[in-house]
C-alpha cells in the first residue's frame, strides 16, 4: 500500500533525529511507524517540515511547504491536525489524536470543518483517552492502539549498579513536576533524607535543595543511562497524558513506577506488581519509602518488569494499526 504521514512542526526533523532531545512523543511515533511500515513492504512517504526532500532508509521525506505531488495514497495519517489532509489525496484518512479532543477545542483550533470534510478515523491511545474524548470528534470511527518504545530502550543492557537512593522523573516539566516536587519535599525527603530526586529541568526557577537534581536533556541515550541507574520512577501523571511514553520507557528499563494515576498513568502500572498507583499524596510518599526500604519488594517488581520486557514493539503496533484501519 501507499501510505503517507502528514506533520507540520515549527522545527525541522527527519528520522535521523530519532534520539534527539528536540523530538516529542508525536514525532518519535511518526518516525518509528514509518520505518516499521516500510519494513513490512509498504510505500511510505512522510510529508513534514523536514530539512529537504530525500530518501532515508526506504522512506521518502518531502518538505510540506513545497509539496504539490499528485500521488494518490491508500492511507493518509495526520499527526494531530485534520487540516493537513488537504495536502494529499487518499482513500482512507487517519488522525493521530495527541490531546483530548473536545468540540470546543476543535472549533478553537479551526479543525472542525476539515474534520467534517475529510471524515478521518481517530486513533485513541488509552481507555482514559477513549472515555474522555467527545463522541462527536470520533463520529467517523476510532481505533484503539497502544504505543511502543524505541528499540534503543528494548535493546539497552540493564544496569546492575543501581543507585538505591535515586528516583527519577523524565516526563515534561509541565506534566505535574511541581506536584511531585511538593510531595518529595514535604512527605518523602523528611522521612528518607538520603533519597535523591533527578528531574527534568523545571519551567521556572527552583532550588535543588532536598536532594533534588536536574538531569541533562541533551539526548535520549543520556536519559536512558539516568533511568537505568535509578531505583524508582516517580510520575504523578497529568490530565494531558493520553499514553505516557515516559512511563512505558521506564517499564522497558525495568524500573518500578509510583504514580497517582492521573490521566492514563493507572494503565501503565499493574498495582502491586510493576509499581504502585496511589490514591493521594500521602499514599504516594508511603509507596516511595516502601520501595526504598524493602529490597524484597523492589526485586520482585523489577523481576516482574524483566519478564514483560520487549513484548511491546513498534513492529507489532504497525501491524495492529493496519489491521484496524
């Protein structure tokens, strides 16, 4: 089949940037799926704000600003914007939804009329996403899939030299990092003063007191090393988290997770087996302390995660997606 991806970021990128700090989850998803669909024998084109028109590992990259080909695709997949379907002709149209699509938001972002015109099926990333998406914005159908992690996480050798005092947060700073820091300062650190918290640099000024440290965000390999040496992955969750690749990445690196389950986070953790889903801040801190102090429990969760490692790959996501279109 002839398949195209449509994307229009403000910054330039192509598949060579897969492990770059500048990419968000949406761009990584596009790169991974375009690669896997090509491996399955499909003719794949990415029309986006790339550096130039070129072929990279079998995928045709086209600058969206100058694209005017008359090629007809079997499937066009837009990365979060229904208006991009006007760039191509296709028999089927799929919209990757990376936010909760309310009717008000569709109108505000000027996508409602293009949605009605092009009638795409919408890809939903979690049960939380499905339950909180307006029925009107899935009027023409929806597809429920889970994302996967980059192969670099699956293939990375696990670190046996864990820093047993270290917890880590790798999601975006605007995804309730301030809530996590408050819990750490008020409820965790006073009870476990040797604990260290490594976090994404915050959006505003913050003192790194209470053993809070800022991680480097220069490339993905550096982040992987930080996660692998950590004992616990801390992430409260956020209403905008529709899947949370950050939590999935921690799972692939076999780090137990503690979360408040906000957004889709309760779906990333099997409570009591791969981490804990806390009901409130106090319970969150209790679980953190328990995982710091209880080696048997921590080892049990780590072994459970090792047992599921590598089962969720982009090759499987690509096959699953095509089967549901």
